[in-house]
C-alpha cells in the first residue's frame, strides 16, 4: 500500500531516507533486507540511553550511553535529531549524516516520527517512509515475543496510535508490513526511483 500525499523530494548530492514504524512492526528485520537489496546505502546507528536487549551489540545496533553522556552531546549540538521515547533518549549523530551526504551516499535512518520531523525540517529533501503492522493483534504478539512487559506493551500500543496519525498525514509513502520480503522490495523500488539509482 503506497501513498503520494506530499511532493516527492528531489535528488541532489546524497539523500536521506527515514524509515519509521510503531514498536513491533518489524523494522529491524526490514532494514537488514533492504541492505541486502541495496548494499550501497549506509545505515545510521542511533545513540540511546536504554539498556541493550538480548543479542544487541554496542556500536552495531546502537551506541549505548548513559544519560549524562547523552545530555552532554545535546549541549555540544552532536545530534541532527534527538527525542525522549518510552522513557529513554534516542539521537542521530549529525556528523554521520553530513559526511555521507558529501560522499553522495543514501543515508537510511530508522527513527521515530518525532525525530523524523526534526530531520525533515533540517533536510527538506528527506524521503519519509512509514511502516504499519497488519493489525494491533499481530503488533501485540510481536512485542510479547520481544519480551516486553504488559505495561510496556500497553504504553507502546497507545503511542502507536499517535505515530500512525503522523505517518498518514506527513509521510510520503506508507506500507502495511504483511510480508517482509515483499515490503522490502517495494521500499527498495521507491528508494531507487526517488534517489535516482
């Protein structure tokens, strides 16, 4: 399912693609698939103050830092965007984006809607792609499998309704992620078309 509600960004020197999705929508697996299809894209690694989940690795999945260090980086204008989400800070390093844009790279950011709108404001040509779960029931099951507590699941599902509204109103394209392989192919086609590759 795609939508072209807003004008598509134009391609210039490098390009930013933002992928946003409510918790439990499968965006981590989706990014891995996109990397297989488009090996030349570079994926930004966010900084966060939350604790690593099982199998997550520092500097690969996230840069895991404490709140003091994160706040110091905010003061130093280190982040292109940052947000406080689900009780933790998340931020995208500005240098990573700037350096790769200069190299004419496509930079993929997997960030929440708050961060995405900050990026869009600073980099108007950013392509915004939203991912939605097939149903709330399936989203709830994915969160359970991930080991989230009942309280966290309720909070994340409530937040998802707010995120869904932004995805529908502000994003260039939205996809319902019923099948990872098919969704990845559709998104890669959009990226190729918009970014001129």
